[in-house]
C-alpha cells in the first residue's frame, strides 16, 4: 500500500465522519458532545466524539480537499 492509497483511505474515513448523523448511530449510545461538556474529554470516548465534531465543523475545507483529490 502506497502513501497515496493511505491518503485516499484517510480521506474516505474523514468523509464518513463528516456526514455522520448524530441522532441515529451515536445519539442512542449517548456519544454526543453535550454528554462530554465536563472534564471527561481526555478519555478515548471523549476524544472520538471530538474528532467527529471536528470533521463535521470543517466540512468546507474537506470539500475543497475532495475536489483537489479528484
């Protein structure tokens, strides 16, 4: 696997996180950002939730990176 294939796989994964609907797969499991407003953000679960919200927040740069990749 080359470096370019790795970057494409990472881009696909970030795209999947960006379009993830918070109400369906993560809401019933209480993996929302509202659940982690306290000091528990240093846990693995808190960091995963932070990554999901960061990907959703940075959709415009992600769209531009998709256009460049295509």
